[in-house]
């Protein structure tokens, strides 16, 4: 998640990656 440059708070990459591409 952090590698994508997104600030995350206690979330897994599986939660972040789909949300990242959904933006």
C-alpha cells in the first residue's frame, strides 16, 4: 500500500489496491 504512495491507516494491501484502481 505504502509503495503505491497512498497513506493508509490499518488496512491491508488487498483493501487498498482495488480502491486505488477504482479512483
